[in-house]
C-alpha cells in the first residue's frame, strides 16, 4: 500500500483535459441553445427580409422608385452590387433590370 494520500487522478493532470469549460458554462450554453433554437429560422428570415428591404431602398432610384435617401445610399451601391444578383432573383426578377449592370 502506498502512503500517498493524493489520488492518481489529481496527481497526474495529463489524464484530464486542461482547458475544459466548467459545468455551469456548458449548462448555460445548453440552456441558451434550448431557448434560441426554435426561433433561429424566424430570426434568419427576419434578417433576410430586412436585408431585402435595405437593398430595395438602396437600388430604388435605379428601379424608378422615388427615394428620398438616394443621396446617402448612392455611395453604398458599389459595395452591395456583388449581392445584387441573389437579391433580384429572390425578388422574382429573372433578368437584371439595369442596362448598365451585367450580372445576368
């Protein structure tokens, strides 16, 4: 028998994972996931709708819709032009409505 009062699990920390998160953080993360999981699809849809509205607001003047904020959104158009093809196909426009943009 050994006289060492320290158990081998505590004596040798290489057997245990050193960077293991505490149980209460894992429990809190599980509760967070349990709460947010049913709403994830709804929140993604709402974010996509908000992005679609923003794209419509940005390109409204080019589509022939009066836009009071066109002065401010004009400089954002080149940044969002990469996403324009995805947006206009999602909105039901088969071809690009602009002559000067060659996305389709």
